[in-house]
């Protein structure tokens, strides 16, 4: 008997919806914007596993980015103290270099003008490859959908399916299933809670392709115009 794909799809949808609803209820003051299924390997020598659920809100993103900046500021102060013998000297407010009287403003502007715009996207940017849209960096980044015992049962079923049908065929069917689950979650959250989240399946190898398959054309144009 092969893998019960219908039971898998129904189970993923039901549990993901329950977990999402619980997180939303626990944080009524948050504005949630993203939901993803991720964590399934694409390498042929890997083992298929159940996806993890990830969610993020505007408030959680702002707090996490603020924490990152605070950590960077502390690291910068420590580095300065080591280099300067323990005396921290903040840079002048006018932006000049206290150690270089011959600072060349023209050279500085030339260097900034040559910067690649794609390389200047900071963590708080809105592009698809920014921190905002990376499920592994979200506040709720790895919500399990089943316990360890049930996960083991499904992983053995995946292994048997791969042996019988091949890796490529099995993984393609699995990702198509997850895309259907994601679309159903988006539609149900919109219908029951009036909440339109950006819901997508994520992995590193097929990132843009999976995103485009997961979103409506309107969502893609609204949130990721650079990929249209």
C-alpha cells in the first residue's frame, strides 16, 4: 500500500490551521503578514520529512530587527574598545573622520554611487530575499505540525514512496500538495478571520518558483513587484 496522499493533505491543512489560529488568538494585538511551510529537503540524498509551520507579524519583525541592531551596536563598541585601548569615542555628528584630516568627500560620494542597489537591501527591506520574508528568521519559525512519533511514521512512509516511485516524482507530488495546502489556508483565513496573509511554500532551491505558485497574481504584484 502506497502513501495516503489524501490523508496527508487533509492532516497538514487541519493541523496547520489549528496551530495558526492558536498563535493568532494568543497575540490579538499583532498584525500578522506571512505564513509559510518550509524545512522539506530537496537534495536527492536527503530524507523527506513533514514541513514546519512559520508565521510572522509586523510587531515581531520590528522587535527582532531592533534586537539585532542593539547586538550590532554592542559588538561595534567592543571592537572599538579593543582597538583604542578601552576608550570608546563616538564619531563626530557631522560624519567626519576624527583620524583623517584630509577626508575626501568626493571620493566618499563616488564610492557610494558605485554601490550595487541589490547589495544594499537591509534586513528590514521588503524584497523577497530580505529578512522580512525569510521563514527561518521569523519569530515563529519552526512550529511542529505533529509529535515525534507521528513524524516518524510519515517519514517511513515517505521513504517507501521514494523507493517505489523515485525521488523526483515523489518530491514533485509532495510540493504540489503543500502548495494546495497553502492556498487553502490563505482562503480559509480570509473567509473566517478576514485576514489575508502572504502564504507560501519555501525552500532554497526553488524559492521564486514556489512563491509564484503559492500566491495570487495580485499578491505577487503587490508584495514582490521585482519578481513579476
